[in-house]
């Protein structure tokens, strides 16, 4: 299994120009909608915000991992945004974030073990400082893919 | 020293695995052996064997939820923290484990 299988350049955006957390989340959720990962952007966002209320999704190192389980997810996937400037976010190290990884996972994941496994492998990569460093410096979507390839 | 542990976060999608990776990285950097089980949406992965648990000097539980089979660790030295702590300060957590073990001896 290759992590690449869960990455889609069409749901990635580099040089993003969001000014707030909400703008960033909407922009990334929009990519998920356009590419048929989710079925309803507003209701998906509601589930994402429900998770935001439980605790910080900013994991430090300028990375945030908003996620939640939602009935409005059709296919498991991730949207990745690299923002040009730091966005205010609730984080573990009190910095803002520049790299936002929005996870789309359904409530009913029957038959999706393969994708869940890939997603867990992908999440592990975010615990690696070298990967994060490369990710934050990605200028093109190919660079983002490359960051997770190592 | 030999460390075993479990990571399990609220939703079981992201923090669990980031905590696992960070703790493994920090422990190895400090020259320790480590094996981290994950309990997430996909289920239990890298499940710890009875032998691994028996041989471990210390157990690190990085969890936000009730663990399955926690009784496996009865009688062991346990450090229990939220997954956020493992994600934020993995090196400190490994250092804490070293200190706890030093006290014991």
C-alpha cells in the first residue's frame, strides 16, 4: 500500500491565501466537494466544527489537522492547503498554522479498511518533522505529494 | 530501556497516529526500544504481545478515551497522558519515563 493512493493533487492547494481558519476550511472543503469526496459542504463543515470544539487540531509546527466523522463523506480522503501567511488557529504551541490538512472520513466505514489504513499511515507522516518541513515549503501540488513520499 | 505503550484519541483518525510516530521517534533518538500500539477507527494495530509487555520497563499510555484491555498493564510502571502531550512534547515524555524508572531503582 502506498500513501500516494490516498493523495489527490486535485484536492491540494499551494500558495493559498486564506486569512482565517473559516476561510481555509471552506476553501479546502470546496475542493472535497468538487471532487466528489463529500456530498454537502455545510453539513460536512458542521461535523468538522464539532470536532474543533473538543480540542485543538493545531498540532504545532504550523500544522493543523481538522477532522471529524461525517455522514456527508462519500469517499475517504484528505484536502491539503499550504497557506502563504500564518492563520490564527488553536494550536499546541500557540503559533498559527500554514499547513492545513482536512480529513474526510465517514461515520460508516464498512468496506473502507484499506482507505482507513492508508489514512493512518498518512497521519503518522505528520508526526515526522522532516515531512512537515518539506510540506510547509511546498510550492506546487507535486511538492506536497513528494513531501509524503519519503 | 524498553518502552511499550498505546495511543488512542477521541476520533481515532489523526492524533493517535501522530502521537505514535512522535513517541517512537523521540524514544529511538534517546536510544530506547519502543513499541506503540494504536487503537483507532480502523481498530487495534501493532498490538502488543504479552511478551513485549512483560519485558517492558515502562508503559506510556497516550489516550483520550477508555482503552481496550488496559488490565494487561496491571502491575507495570505506567505514565498516562493525553494524546496532545505526546504530540506536543514527545521528548519530555521520554525524559519523564527515564526519571520515573530512575526513581524506581
